[in-house]
C-alpha cells in the first residue's frame, strides 16, 4: 500500500453470490494527481463517462484523461452499461453517496463498475455498503488486497502487483517510492486504449498530465497486447493516482526520474496483464507471443497481438498441438493498431493516422517460428523444419507456452499475452446471465 491512501472491500449484496463486490480507495493527504485511459466502445458505461467528466472538470482539459481525485469506488455485479439516462442518474447518485460518506467533493470521485450489461445498480445496497466500509478503510496491505478482491467478477484469483524505485527528495536524499496495482478481468478481454478494470497507486509526486503521458504508452505496450476472447468491454478503465506522500521531489517531464517512474508503472501493468491472461475464463495455459526483427515496435506488437488473438492458435495451445501453420496464418493477417493506440505508444499523430489498420510487413522467406523452444519454421532454410513433434507437445504442456517469431526485417520488438481456448470458456459464457 503506497503512502497517502487507504482502502477496503466488502460484500454489499450487489452480487447474488454474496462475494465481495464493493471496493473503495481514498486519499489521506488531500487530492491526488490522477490519470486514466478508457474503452472506446460506443456503449461505454456510465462510470466511464462520469469519470472522464470528473477528470476534465478538475483539470480543465476537455479530453478527460487527467485531473485530480480523492476517492475511487468500484461496484462489481452490475456493469451499469447500456442503461440509458437512468443509469447515468444512478452513477451520479453513487458519486453523491461516496461524497457524503467520505467528505470528498463529488467531482473528485472516480468510478469503476463491472458485471452484467444492461442491469441497474442497486443504489440502496451501495449506500448501505458505503456506510459499512468507509469506517473500516485502512492504510495497510491487507486492505489493498481486500479492495482488489472486491474488484473481481469471474476472476478465479485476486490480481495485485507492486514494485518500488528510489527518487530524489527536495533535500537531495533518496527516498523509496512505491507503485502498486490491482486489476480484474478474465473474459470480454481485448482492450483498445484501456484494460478491464485496474487501479495503480503510487506515493510519487507527479502532475496529472505527466501521469497521463506515462500511463498511455504503458497501457499500449501491455494491456493493449492482451486478448482472452477478442471482445472489447464497455467498461474498460485503468486509473493511476499519485499521492506525493513519499516525500520525493516532484517528477518533471523529460527527466530520468520520469523515465524511471514510467518504467515502474509499465512493469506493474505488464505483471497484471500477464496475470489476467493466465486466469482467462476456462484457461489452462498462458500464451506469450514474442516478436523480434520487425520493421519497428508497432509492427512487432501487431503481429504478437494477432497471434494471441487467434481462436485457432488458442485451440492448438489447449490441445498441445504444435501446429505452426496456425501461427503463420495469424501473423500473416496482422494489422497495426488503431491510431489512438499507436499515438499513445509513441508514434507521431500524422504517422499514427497514416499507418493505423495497415497490414504488418512479413516476409515468409526469412521468417522463423519457434514453439516452446522448438524451431518449427525457417523461411531462409526453405520453410518447414523437421522437429520432434512429441517433444514439442511435452514442452507445450506447461503453465506458459512461448510462441517466438523472428521476422528478420529490422530491430522492432513486441510481445502479447493470451490464453488457450477451452470447453470451460464456452460453458461459462453460455450460462453467464443465468
């Protein structure tokens, strides 16, 4: 738990199962700098729209990507998406209830919801839950974990990650700064400019716009490289909040300290994304696609994402079938990401607009493919390679299967994370609302 925050989670009765479903995080030292990235889905949920409006109101920046916040609330069990004006009114009431319970101004509240689309929030249960949870909020690790647990829906495990860095204080001494994150989401996972639900907290000092400039490329290189089932959610949101409670001097743009903080945020995001892929609904295997030798990193990421997104590749991984043809076919269909994702990852706006959605460059004559450490295709040597299929199947029977491609065209690198496609995924999602 980074300094400057307290948190908690409990069961408020939003979920019929009775499992924890309400999480609250508040600052203890006043407003925290905040930044967020969100789903581009046309059915973006009421909490997404309200959070963007609050960030815009507290920063004056109409894009709604950064601002100031003092409280985050998550309700699990109802997505409050596609609920029309009534759903918007419900979310506003959640903000009012949170403000009343914590003393935080409504515009400094941020909102997360997850669950079934088209269902209304049970406001009376949210109100009762807030009355119960706010007095118990604590600045300890177990409280952070409790909030992470309440974030979950179909996740089989709570997902948290943490790291720390040393930054200079105003007096020139070095101080330890914590960066910790929580996330949920193992189905309806195919992000574009966001994750499922995630909150990253740090006690570093950084301006809201700087946080946004660090979060966007981190999300583009980690959560945007994650796919469980190819569906982008209506509620995808990731927040990062910086309390400045560590005593470190403010991080300035363009400095080594900014690079260091950005790398720490990305490390936490990558860890959480890998946990989400490994826990994909019904999954038994984490699939990691690594791509080297692309013309640039954007192309490498496009190829890697195409591979982990392929249902045929996912099915082959589940069957421990080293069917390299499916990997080659997926790679050959790869297209670069949306312009917004490319720009967030570092491409100039004009280049991002020009290259968005274009095919990735692949030359089968030089491509190399390896499955779980076994070379199976080498274009420069004529294509298919004789390999020990039985040994490859044994190597694939592991918690993680690495599919490695060398495009041999440049210096671009990228990775993506997915999971196998199992009968359990179909069963779980065929009965999701019943």
